[in-house]
C-alpha cells in the first residue's frame, strides 16, 4: 500500500476496481514521493496536493496523471516553463484534459519542459533544472523532460508529453519510458500551447505499452475545436494489442538511420540487439530506404521556427503573463515584455522563423521547405506499402551531461531520428530496449503509417514482451 507511486495505469485501474485502494491513497503516495524526490530530480514545477486530493475524493476510482506545463488545465498554472507566462492561470481545460477526466483520469501536477517545448534537454526551462533519475548529472532529455523524469523516477503513474520533432520519444528513451507520438490529427491540440501547429501532438509517456494504449485511447478523437483533428474512429487500442506477436510482422530497417556520424557505439549495439530479437521472435526484416531523410533537419528548422514565430506573437505583454514595468508606450510594451520574458532559444527561433517567412526569402526557404516536406512524407507512404513498421534508434546517444551541449546545432542533431516521422505526420513509439554499461537507458523507436496506432502499439507491445 505504501508504494502505490510505483503503479502503472493498468495496475492502478485494477486495484481501484477491486477496492484494494482509492484514488486518494494513490495521490497521498505521490505527494510523499514528491516530497522525497522532487528536490533532487526537479520533475515537477508545481504539485497542487490539495487540488489533487479533492479531485481524488470526488472520483475515488480516478488515476492521477502528471501534465506537461504547456497543456491548459482549468485553475492551474500553465507557464510553458517561460518567464513570460509567470502568474498565468488557465481559465479552461484543453480537450485532452476534458477527455482524460471523462475517462477516469485526473490531472495532478505540472511537469517541467524546455521553454515553449523548444529543446532536447529541458535545460531551456526558465524555471528550474530537471535531472535524469538514472544519473543525476545528466539531462532527462526534452522537451518533455519533466514528464519523462517523473515516469522514470516513479514520481507519477503516467504523464502527458507533447512532441513536435521528438519531444516525447527522445526523453522517453533517456528515462526508460514508453512514449507515443500519435499521428498528426489523432489527438486534439485545442488548449495545448502551440509551438509548430502543423507538427504538435500530445501523447502518453508511461511505464508500459499497455498503459500507453489505455491513455492514448482516452486522449484521442475528433474535436470540433481543432479543425486538424481526424474524424477516423478511435480503435480500442488496449484490447487490440492483447496477444500481440512479432510473428510475420514486416519490419523495415532504413539505411539512413544507421551508420550515422556521431552515433554512440552502445546505442548502436542495443539497437542491433533489438533488431535481432525481433527477427528471432518471427519478424521479417526488410532493408528499405527513405531517400529524403538527409533534408529533414533543414526542413524542420525552417518550418518549426516559422510556425513558432507566428504562434508566439500572441505573447505581447498585453494579454497573458509578464508585462514589462519599463514600458512607456505600446511599442515598448511589446518589445520590452518580450525581451524580458523569452529565453535565448525561444528568441533564436522567433528570429529564424521571421527571417524565413520574410518577403524576398519566403519562397527560397519556407516555400521550398514545404515542398521537400512533401517528398519526405512520400518516402514514408512508399515504405509503408512494403513494411508494417520501421525500427530505428530514438536518439544518436544516451542521456548527455547537464551543460555538455552548448552549441545549438549539436543539440538539434539529437532529433535526427525523430524529426522525419514528425514531418510526415505518421505515428511513432519509443520503447525501452536496454541499458548502457554505465546504466543509462536506451530506447528504440518503431514508426508506423498515419493513423496506424493499433499496429504501432501491437508491434511495440510484442517488442516489450521479448525484450524483458
Ligand atoms: N528538440 C526539438 C526542438 O527543439 C523538438 C522539440 C519538440 O518536439 N517539441 O524543436
């Protein structure tokens, strides 16, 4: 009873159903865990113990879920780990939150992230450091680093993250969790602070693939408040993945994702072993190619900043959060509030985005990037006529040391393996695959076609079963 914080969603639901414990017991256990561990790990920005206990009393069978600090929950702060949103309290629930509540989950605690989800280490948070629970001198990954650290350190039952170019999958790999980036449109973006609207998706970060299936089912579905949400029916993922097996599954090995410079030897070894396990369990391996992969980074770092520069225009000192005290007129109100409120990486993206959208450069950069994005998407369409899923590393390295990657470009390279599938809008899942000799977790990534989460989760579950 005292270690309820260790539970995953499935076990929590089963215990609640049987009456072994109540939601309040789980929340109390999490509060204790928070008090013991948060000083060291820094996964949470805030944990509203009173609010969580009250919600648990109202719904004694509810499962608490940690929420990345850019998803709006009515009555809770939503800072996006930025100084510019200091003091902001959400007046409404994001659709993912109302969906969660309707399915027996309660939002409990705000977890840290890179400011506005821009980054790969959570070091861009303006509000505090988050440490990797497997080695406190290392980063948890990012931008959903607080979510991953909370799951990896058993400081929550499960968490919500968001992924624009890898922000669920890379931290999941660094912290030994399962992380699903749903297909674009599978999950509503309403109430989720926008970074790059054509890429952003909310997804589950959990202790098992089954938990991810349960939580994704609760999150997903069409939403009249998000015109890009898909009206395709949401399959019953948890029952569809029961009895999942690797037998006869066609797995693609894309040559562009291997033999990459800067790839860590141990990541390579663990990925090779994972592939071998799939084959031994009956999967058919196919060598495939996604020839436009080499352009994905360049395309992403045009499209994502372009969209961010437009989305972040709303933080102007007038409507939300921070307002400069030095403002003398409306122009200086905008410029000073933004100069004081945004951190260096966010400013870098806004400047890059504004540049690639500016007249004279629009066609050369943004227009071209859109065309190449289509080619990247076609590569995936083509590959998924031949295979059920691709297997790739999640990131080229395991978790790196806090402070080690000072150069933005080196940091960007962390997302080499996650960005192409984001641009293509397909779904992908990070699954724990092993540990380095130094004890750092390493995940592999499975990628499947758009709206093929049922297949993706089945294959991921089959892998989880054989890799234990
Ligand atoms: N690390 C990537 C970036 O900084 C991806 C971030 C994300 O997926 N939110 O843009």
